[in-house]
C-alpha cells in the first residue's frame, strides 16, 4: 500500500498542478484564438468572393462549407478543452485542500469556479443562476462566436447554391 505523500511531495505536486493549469489555459486560448481568426478571415474571404460575383460559385460554396465544419469543430474542441481545464482545476483544488491552503484562505481562487471548488455553498442553486453563470464564462463567449460563424457560413452555402439548384 502506498503511503500518504509528505508535505514536500505535495508541494511538488502542487507546483506541477499549477503548471498543468497554466498549460491548459494557454492551449485552450491558442486553439480558440486560431479558430476565431482563421474562420473569421475565411468567412470574410468567401463573402467577398460572393459579393464580387466571382464566376466560381462552387469554390465559394466549398469555402463556406469548410468554414461551417471547421467552426463547428472549433466550438466542440473548445468544449472538450474546457473539460480538461476543469479536471486540472479540480486536481489543483484537491492538493490545496490537502496542503491546508483552502482552510487558511491561501488557495488560488481567481475565478468563480475556483472559489466554488473550495466553497461548494457558493455554487448556484437555481436553474436561472446556473444559466446566468454559464452565460458569463469566456468559453461560452468563444463557443457562441464560433457557432455564429458556423451558422453564417451555412447561410452562405445555401445562398450561393440556391440559384444553381
């Protein structure tokens, strides 16, 4: 049977947990940033080609379709990345409790979710409060923008192909 980790081991684990936490934040932001910039630029290019009346409606519709798929995958990837972030945050909180940081108000609690990890009574109880909290998350904003880009691209596909059908 494994023995309980001593304080030095817990501190090392805590340091690693913080590094993983930072990594997850940077990775998720980088993914989201690239998805937003790439899909936004491609959507603008497709819309510009359509507006100019380019003689290649099939190409324009393929670009719109690509933006639709890529934006949807970007939104789903953002959701998956957020689940990794939450798991990392929970691990960090468990180590903080084990070290006694939470009990001494020394735990890192910069976000609402982090505070709730240590103070479950702060979690929203009603559906309205949970929806309001969900609506205030950066991930929600990012995913919403990607879904709007996807919807706009889908409208672009239909708009370009409709006269051809």
